C-alpha cells in the first residue's frame, strides 16, 4: 500500500510537471503580449519546473532525514537557481534593459551546457566525500535547476557546449523529446545519488521501477 501511494504521488507530480512545461510555453506564446510579460512567464516557468524536479529528487532521498526548514531551503534553491540563470543575459549585455538582454549576438555564459557536466562531477565528488551530506544534496538541486533550464532552452537553440579548444551546439530538440527528458532528469539525478551513496531500499526499488 505504501508503494502504491508513492507511485500515485509520483504520477501526480509528473502530471503537474508536464502541465507547467506545456502551460508555461502556451502562455508565453503570442506577439500580442509584451516582451516583459513573455520574459516573466518564461522565467516563472523555469522556476516552477526547477521546483517540481527538485521536489521529485528530494522525495527519492529518504536516507537523509530533512527537517522542514532544510527541505524548504533546498526546494527554494532549485527554483531560484533555475530562475536566476537568465541573469547572465543582462550581465553579458552589460545592461539592465530587457531589449539589450534578449538581443545578444552570442549565448550568455551560464547557458554553456558544459556547466551541467561540471556540476554532475561535483555532485559525485561530494557524494564520495560524505554520502548524503546537505552539501551534496544542494549540489543535486543546482544540477536539477541547470539541467531543466538548459533542456527547455534547447527547444529553440539546442544545447551549447563550450570548453577549451571546442565549441559546438546540438540541433534544437523536438518538443516531445524535451518533455520526456525533463521528466527523466529527476530520476537520472536520483540514480546518480543512489549509485554514489546509500538510498533507502524501498526507494531504490521504486527508482528502478520508473
């Protein structure tokens, strides 16, 4: 019965995630909306996706007994980081004007998807150092935020990777692939945490079933 409840809750959260993804995209469409309103809708969608994905990750980590305060701080971290990534547009433009920030001739630095790989490695290092410390879980929240943000942006421009001696981009990803990958990200992070630490056995079986 416990696993049935978990499965039902998991399904509902994924339905909510898809509603936010699709609803945010639909609300942001339309030339009749101002650029500011579209930017606010886009940013709020990033934040909500980060929040839900962060919650899915945290609820798969039962070995660490979070206090309510810790849980809220970690969720807030996932939402804020996912939202604040777009500040690099203004930093790159060296302007606080939205028109300047959205008309760059290059991708801003926080949209380099190589950052996701660095965070991935950092989470593994933190996990190996001390399994399920708050620091490693905080790293997982940053990974969730960056992963979902970059995946959503890849709808329009693909994933961009820039490392020393190499710069490349993937094609824009199809919408159904985007939805599938965003839904898979929390489970991929959960697997990462499970494989590099010790997860509650019941949740390990649940992750394997998904």
